[in-house]
């Protein structure tokens, strides 16, 4: 389980953590274990060497130590090709070797401790029970503490070293010095290589790994504004997909944008709202929307799933302490919140994917109950609305209608690859805007009303998510300053 979590998180900064990535990781893990169990069963009866078990354990340890290094090499080699094959090939190369060797261990141990046939069932049951308990402990410890606090490289190396201690001791005791020396040199090389630093004009302000993905704050130099000293463009990335932009040199008084365009569209719409306005953001990012609403004197509450995002918004994007942040799941917050709001902003992405469970008819109906009369809901989303790639966003539009909202959709740019779609939903009248998509041109026949019992938004959004992921990969592959940044720590 530790290897599976580490492997999945190593893929996430490059490929994201969408449904097809997790499906590949789970399939490769189960496939590696299955083949390992079978191969270990054959080897347990064919090999008469008492050191076979320890050789296999040492090989599993070595492959685990190599995971951070093999993953980076494989990602650079195949990452720029077709997305789905690249995910499968990368997951296979990174995860299959260590998991295969670990799978071989159980049959070899069962064979070693089985005295007679009558005891074989008991021995197998004990080994698999211990293995399962170990997997549970590894999942909790790596998921909730080790990966968030130590990253990926050091835990992988340390896990391999711990796994190799007992077999290394036995092999040394049996005077297999060459094999022991090889493993020792591998450990020394891995530890020394893991501390190598990279030089780039892009400054890594903050990087953190966790179950919800890699969060990175990067400062880009102003390539087109060299005459201005200390200028930078600060970006928040989740699994290397941009979530927030802050341009330190933008002059808003002359029309330059310090934040993404959709932030200004929201700000413009609510400009006439009174200072007693109560607003709620579900999803914080770097806090651009929250900052604009606070500037207007509004009360701002935020529900954010990831504590790291809240910390980043405060520490690196200058979020006001007046913003009230609650760390919670968006759907749970909607279900339990008793407060009513004039403005609600849904700005939630897990990388490039919106959360299934927040955009169902049941969730939006509950959200309507949190809205004051003539209140407004904004939803920031991917920029695709037409064709098969836009079916997910058309379904969100249709689901708002099914939940009893008047709804409009605005595009921030003519280019679907460069824009956001901003939904406006209200039980009252919505002010017109020249960039609203003309309802007469909308074809919602194939759109579906999203339901709790039919959670298909991930599937409907797969084409759009894949397109965004490919563009993200291309962007950091083309830019030499981004290429030298480590994929993960």
C-alpha cells in the first residue's frame, strides 16, 4: 500500500489524479501482486536455496528505493506522448517491479513456515492477515502523515532501506558480500542524489505533497517587464494545473489584470451590492475572489477542503485575516450550514476535475436553500461548452435548471483552451452581460441532469480534463525553465 500511494502521488504532478490515473494505478498494483503471487508460488517449490526469500525481499527493497528516480526518468521519456498510454506505461514501469517482488514474498514465507500440509491453511491465513494489517497501517501513516510531511522521495528511499535491513543482515551473515555491497551502494547513491538542487529563473516558493495532490507556489519572472525591479507573477498549481494567478506589477487602474478574468466578472456583477452582503466561497484557491469581496466590505466565509490551500492563501497570496475559513468538504458544509448568503461562489477543482458530489441536483437544491432572496451563485469552470468536450459543462447548466434556478453562462475569452466559463444562477432575475452564451445557440439534448445516484461528472468531464492535462504537460515541457524544476520532492 505504501508503494501504491507513493506511485500514485509520483504520477499526480505530471498526469493529475483523475479517474483514469487512479484506475491505472489500481490495475497495475493488483496485476503486479497477482503475477507476484503466482511467480512466488512456483518459486517456493522449485527453489531449494534457503536465501531465495531474502534475495526477493532485497530486490523489492531496491526497486522501492529506485521509484523516485525511475519515475522521473520514465515521465520525461513518455510523458509528452498520448496521455492514456503514457499513464499506463509510466504506472507499469514505476509500480510493477516493486509490487511484483513484494507479491512473491507471501508465498515464499508461507512455504518457509509450513511444517505439514495440515498447517498450510493456518500459515496462509496468518501471513495474509499480517500483510493486510500492515497495509492498513501503511495507508494511514503514509496518507495522513508521512507523505504530507516528508514528500515522496525520502519516504520511498527510507521504506526501501527498512524493507532491506533484515535480508541484508542475513545475506551478510551468509557471506554474500557482493550483493550486500551492491544494495549498500544503491542506498548511498539514492540518499546523495535526492539532495541535488536545481537552478531555474522560476522560484519555488512553496511545495507540498499530500493525498489531495501536489500544491506548488511558483514565482515567474516578468520576461516582458525587465525594466521593473522585483516584479514577478505568482501562480498556485495543484498537480501542475494552474489554480490562481497574482501579477505583482499589474496596474488595475489602467485595465491590467492582477488576477484571472473571471475574478473581475464576479467583482463587477456584485459591485452594487451593499456592504452588509454575506458571501460564501466553496473552494478558496489563492483567495483572489475572497480578496475582491473583502475589498468591497463584504462578509466572506470560505469552505476549503485542504488545510494547505488555506495556509498558502494566507501566507503567499496575502489573504485578509477577515476571511473566515472552515476546513470541510463542500457537500458536507452545504448539508450542515444553517447560515444564509447573498453571494455563493463555487470555485472547486481537484487539479482539472470538478467534484462530482457538489454539482448534483440534490446538492444544488440544498444550496438554493442557503441563498437569500435575489441572491446569486457563481460557478467557475473549464472553458468548454460546445461539442462532446463540453458535455460536462452543459450538464452542469441543465442541472441548475432542474434544481429550479435561472442560469446564464459567460465565457471569459473566445479561445476555449484559454478561457473559463462562469455560471450565474439565481432564483431571481440575472443582469444581462454581452459575453453571455446565447441560449438560442445552446443544444442541451445530450446533457444529463446530475444526480447523487448517478455520479458521472468525472466521466463526462474526462475529455476536457484530458485536454487541460495535455496542455499543462506541453507547457512545462516546452519551457526550459519549467523542465528543470523537479516533478516532486
